[in-house]
C-alpha cells in the first residue's frame, strides 16, 4: 500500500482582500489613467487581470505607477 494514495489533496486557501472602498470621481479618473498608460506601454493587460483573479489586487485602483522596463532612449546619448 502506498502512502501517496492515502494522502489528502492539499488545497491552498485563496487570499482574501478586505472589501475595497468606493472610488471617488478622482480615484476613477486615476485608475483609468493607469489603465491607459499600461495599455500604451505594454499593450495587453492580462497580467493585471491575473493579479485580480488571484486576489492580490482589487483592480486598476491598486496600480500606482506604470514604468516600462526599457528606456527608449537608452544608448542614444
């Protein structure tokens, strides 16, 4: 008899974020700005959707800044 057949399957608990407060009009505008900057810099926003699905962030409200990893002027001094 193998122990592997008797071992219960491990289920990791899903992280639970506290409920987000309603956004003010300024907060909605900032979140939309972050979304637009992200899409302009990276095109696809699947990474943000994956973070929301994993329960790590509430959405665009939690994106504080968008900075590309490559400087377009690098090496062109």
